[in-house]
C-alpha cells in the first residue's frame, strides 16, 4: 500500500513539474536545461576521474565545458530558438532606420543623416526633437517615420508641443511668470489652496498618466505645475 501511495505521489509530482515546464518560455527552458546538462556532465567527469578513467573523464569534461561556456554541444543548442527575424520589420528613409518588434510592439529608431546622425531617437530631448521635426519636414517619408516613432514612444507629444507653443504665445500676458503658467496648466485661479491644487492635479493625472496610456510629457508638466504651486502655499 505504501508503494502505491509513493508511486501516486511521484506521478502527481511529475505531472506538476511537466505542467510547470510547459508554461515556461522556450528560451528560458532551454537555458535552464543547458546548466542542468552541463552540471551533470561536470559531475560525471569528476566521478570518472576518481574511477581513474581519465580518457572518458577528458571527453565528458570537454563536452560539459562546451555546454556551460557556449551553450552548444555540436549541432545541439541549449540557448533556445533564435529570434524569428520575421517578427521584426525594418524600414528606412533618408533620415532614419526604424525597427518594429511585432512580439513586443516596441519601435526603435536611429538617425542616419543630418545634425543628429548616429544618435538613437530615445536619447533626444524635447528641443532636439523639435529641431529634428523641422529638419525632416520637407521629407514626407522621414517625417512619417519620425511621427510614428513619437506616437509609439512619446505618447501625447503633439498635445504637449501644442500646449508649450500656446504657453509661449500667452507668455506676454503672464509676463513669462512660471507661477501664472502653472495656474493655467492646472486650470486654477491665483491664490488656490493646497487642497485645490492637489485635487486639480489628481483629476488631470487620471486622464494623462503614462501608466494608463496617457502622455508622459503632459504628466511631467502637470507634476511640475503642482510642485511649483504647492511651494507658493503658505
């Protein structure tokens, strides 16, 4: 009876292990197998050394070392399947080289020509981005690629740039006063209390917070406005 119970327990444990392994990413599973096979090979090689089978120990040890170091044993690879090149789309214009990873939806881009040649688009700040937009404005293909990259990586950039431009135009009315601009951003009147500032900030962030698919640009601007106004509250 005890053997039946132990056998059933072992079967359940095996099924649970198989179910867990099936849920693992193929690449992760293969890399784990790499260390298991390499480690077992190394242990066998050590055992053969103690058994004075130096010829076999050398052969098995070399195989284990190859598996652990390179992840390969002859034609067998333990690093999982290579990334499917078909999952990545590449497109190029005069100014940019872009890649779209269909598995993750990530869009990467690099500048090929112009004053920012060689730079990754992710490294460009707001002013650089504005200059780049102006630079490629006459090239429809490059402009389209840049706008697509901005839509994927800088959500809300159009609205942010528009709000910045509007603030510059109204700067003469406010005298370039950052506090007055902060009140305008939060939609408050001068002299608002700390509670009113926090409430306005909270309401605006619900719509533009990056965690909810909103604009990281606008969220940063709203945060700056809140922090500046709270410093003015007595």
